[in-house]
C-alpha cells in the first residue's frame, strides 16, 4: 500500500466537515476543528473553491458550502450501484457473523422478491433461493417493507376486506391485524416473523434505505426454531439492523446520527 499524501488527506478532512452542522463553514471554523495552521487552511480552501468542491455562501462573507463537484461525483457513484450485488456482499458479511441464512428482498405489489441470499453452514437451515417470491405479509422482510409505505399506498395495495393468504397457521390473514403489526414495526424499526411463512423458521428484518432516505429493501436473518430463543432474537435484531445500516450506507444513505 502506498503512502498517504498529507495535503490530499487534509483536503478530504475539510470536505467531510461539511457533512455536519448546517453545511456551511468558515476558514476559522476549519482551523479550530482540524487544528491545522491558518496558512494551510487558506491554501486548501482556495484550491477546493477553484475546483468547485466548495463555493462561497451568498450574503455570508467568508463562509463556504459544498459546490457542484461533490454532487456530480455522488451522482456518478449512485449510477453504478447495484442493489443486488451490494446486498449480496453485506448479506455474506452478516451470515459470517451469525452463521444463519441472510436475505435481502424488495417489495413488488404485495409480494417480496429475494434479490440476495447467503446460506447458513448448519445442517439444519432455511431452504430458499434468490429470485423466490413470497406474500409480503407472511415474512419479516415483507412486513418491514409494507410498514414503510404511506398509509394511502398500503390501503391501495391491501384494501380492507382483503383475504390474505396463509402459508402456515401462524400467518396473519386479516388486514386489520396486519395493520396493527405494521404499526408496531414502525415504532420499533424492526420486524419479527415467527413461523408465519415456514412452520420451522423465525426471522427478523431491518429496513434498507437509499441516499434519499427511502426504504428500498429489507435485510433479514432466518433461524430454525431449534436455534431460536428470545436472547437469540435480540442478538439477531441488532445484527440485522447493523447489516441493513451498512447496506444503506453503501447506497448513499447517511443516518441522522
């Protein structure tokens, strides 16, 4: 690995400062926060401004905001993203941590479609495949995705009076009961499915967001009931949330935190 170039590192440090606060900075702000010499900061700010990475804030002399160049680079990055490929990489990392089956799925009408999957190495594990389609209300990923929909859109997809298909005796079959479950999921930010799509499997799922904050997918961890417990559920909820956050970050999402 080659040597890091100090000037480039400092320039990037300056750009990353704009991610916090109100998105504007002055040279003294940068000096104070990065503990750099004023002359160095002045030269870096001048260079970044000349290349349109930062621009002066109108009506606020001496203050700068991000320019058009970072936006252009970010847009090009977004264009080359592949949700399935990124999801497969994150799913593999999560599966290596917990040694359970991990899925990434998207919502299509009232079904989920698995776009990425990594198997557990255990002899007893969930059997599924990328490309498989299941009723959203029977799965943790599906309920997570349904919970992210605006109420009007959810009603349009699943009107009151709709008879929901059951995959197991534990499946939710009434729209009212589903809405109650989705309300709890919105509050917790995590979906749990207990033997609703497979009588021998339970799952947890977390939302995946794109750079606009929109939920575009969900990541789940599926566990055979022989390895399921409340303690294990809590561990997997945390791991699913971390995995979904990592995938969201790869898609350009930046959390409020």
